[in-house]
């Protein structure tokens, strides 16, 4: 029997990038996956279909509380009121700014997606996890949730706070047999990291090539493959990690070791 056979899984931010890989892997392992994103996840759904998996979607802007409430109603209908796993993957990179130049609206928007949005999605989906009598939530944080990073104060603060949220929610849900953990990836190979490299190169007055080399300067000398992040997320949401809750696992190629 497949690891997630007949499980209902919700993955936010699943139209592309690592979220797409996460959703596809769950479907490959037998789950029914509800894809939640700003846009219709056509490519992800097609990949799942080719893998003989099952999926559906809900379009939702997780910076909008009303849309999140409507999304939860739709999820409840699609999953018959029971959810096994929620992966809070949706996030926003923010812009590169020194704190002295930070625009409050930019700051607020980043936190509205990365922190408040995650809280609201969790709040609305938790009743379905409780109905299931057990389950798991995995929050996609970042290596910068454990350290500082210049020019990215809004993003960094949102990820630090997300780890505190993860631990608090883990304690609140332990009696419901719902485990809550987080992953803290380093730079994940793909279009998103290339955009970030370019953004940091511009504000630091370096070439993209110089910045790319600097970001790869970790013990393993490479970026993280999306599948490597996916593997840890599925581990944290499976029975293989049944004694783990409130944890934040690094996937950084040795960049962080604490």
C-alpha cells in the first residue's frame, strides 16, 4: 500500500516551483491532492494526471481572509470534511530594501502572505484535521528563519515568526493528535532563486555570476533540489515521523547546523 493511499492533502502555492513537486509526489504516493494557488494550477494538474494521480484545485489569495474562508468551504466539500495533511507552502519573497528605506505597505504585504496567511489557512483547515482524528501540518519556512539576511527584513521576520507559530500550534494541537512541523530550506534550485540572486546582485552592486557563486558557497557547494525538500516534507507528514512535532528541519546543504 502506498504511503498516502486515500489521504486528503492540501498544498498551498502548488501551481509551480517546489509546491508543484510536493503536490505531485503526494499524488504519486496515492493521495487526493487539493491544489491551492492564486492561479489555476493547470500544469500541476496535468502532471498529476499523467502520473495517474488524483487532484482538484481552489483558486485563493492567501493574503485575503474572505478568500481563505471560501477556500476552506470548498476544501470541506471536496474532501468530505476530513483532511489528513496541510502543507503551507505559499509565500512571497518580498523586495530587496534596507530597513531605513522600507515601505510599510511592502512590509505589511510580505507578512500578510508569509505569516498571517499561513495562520488563517491553518485556522480554517484545522477543523477538518480534527474531524480526521489525526493529521499533520508542515510549514515551509526558510533558513533565514534562523539567521539574519541584509536587504530582506520583511521576509526574514516573517520566517522567524513562522517558526514560533509552528511551535505554538504544535503545542495547541498535540491533544488532537495533529503534529505541526516546519522545514527550513536553503536556496532551492529553479527560477525563483535565480530571481533572488539577480535582486541581491543589483542592490549589492555585484554581477549575477558573483552573487550566484556566493550563494552556492555552502559546504555542499550547490543549491537544494526541489525533490530534496519534498522528501523531507513527506517524511514529516507521514507515520515515519510520528514522534516529531514542533520541529524545524534544515535542508541547507550544510549552511545551517543548528
